[in-house]
């Protein structure tokens, strides 16, 4: 946020629809979605079931990937798009690793346990 707005005047920020953000946070990072809804920890889900929790993680990575793609679709700045493409690809890799972990857990749960 700061790099994108560092040279903008308060008037320019207002014209760009960022007046409310500037009034409350200046150029500070304040985590909220595109509609201005602030981040809350209730977005993080956990069931104490490793497979269910990993599927939740996979879903979060896929949602982030989709958001990066939508931002790329909205942007015409090649430098910003390069950064967004890197971040999008990172989400893909994270989702792949979580899927691999799910398969390992399923394999482990299917093994006979000896006590």
C-alpha cells in the first residue's frame, strides 16, 4: 500500500476512493478486504482434525490465488503484475504442499497401529 501511494497527495487518495483509509490509517497497512471489512481472526478456522484443518488451509490458499488473479486482471502495471504473479504462484505451491500433507496423513491413518 505504501509503495503504491507514497507520492500521492491526500486529494489524489480521496479521488481514488482511499480517503476513508487515509483518514483512519494514513498510509499504514490496515488489513481489510476490498470492501473495507477489517480482518478478523474468525476467518481462521480450526477443528483439531489435521485433515479437516489442512483442507481449510487449501481453501484459503485457493481463495488467495483467485484474489491475486483478479488483481492482475484489474492492473495494467507490469511491475505490479509481476509481483502479483509471483504471489499467485506461491499460493499454488502452498496448496500443493497441503494436498501432499493430506495424502500423507490419510496414509498414516490407514496404517495398523501397534502398541
